[in-house]
C-alpha cells in the first residue's frame, strides 16, 4: 500500500485550515460576547457611588479581551502565510502574565517570590519575542520579500 505524500499533505493542510477556522470563529464569538458584557459592566459601574473594589472586574475583562485579540491575530496571520508567527503567540502570553500579575496585585494576593518569578518569566518572554522579530526580519531580507511589517 503506497501513500501519496502530496495528497496526504493536502489533506493535512485542509484539516489544519478547518480546525483553525473553527477556533477563529469561537475566538471571534468570545470577543463579541466579551465586548458586550464589558459594556454592560461599565454601565453597572455607573450605578455605584464609588468604583473602588469594582474596577478589578473591568480590568480583568479588558485584559482577557486583549489576550483573545492577540490569539486571533496569530490565526489570521496563519491564513495569510500558512505559518504561525511566534510574535503573536508570545504577545498573548505576555498579556496573559501581565493580566495575572495585575489581578493578584489589585487583590493584594501576590507573594514577593511569585512576583520575582513572574518578572523573570516576562523578561524571558520579552527576549523570546525580540529574538522572534529579529529572525523574522532576517528571513524577510534573505528571501527578498518586501512585506510591510504590521507588527509594531
């Protein structure tokens, strides 16, 4: 039994496209629902005399939406180039870690040791992102692609 490798690769590509399309649809749905709920929570904040203690939910929701936007950007880039760009994934990871740090700081639940560990993790993610951008720019120079970099 001989397996046709081109046919197998086409099937794989189609399967990945379908799976990523479904994931993207769910992320878009999540962003839409999250934005609607965010507007509702802002409306609820207007009813309170003071927002002290209520702002943590708003900050959490905004940062969660930002993580979803960054993840969707990586999927959109995949459909353009058929490659997952590491910078978008690392951006989402950085935002997620910052989100967790801010939530813990606002709730006064962050231990110093954990703060140091997360700070080092953010430093590593930042270095990884910088390296990914440099490698991407080097690839663009070597292949002669004159694609405008929209990842600023």
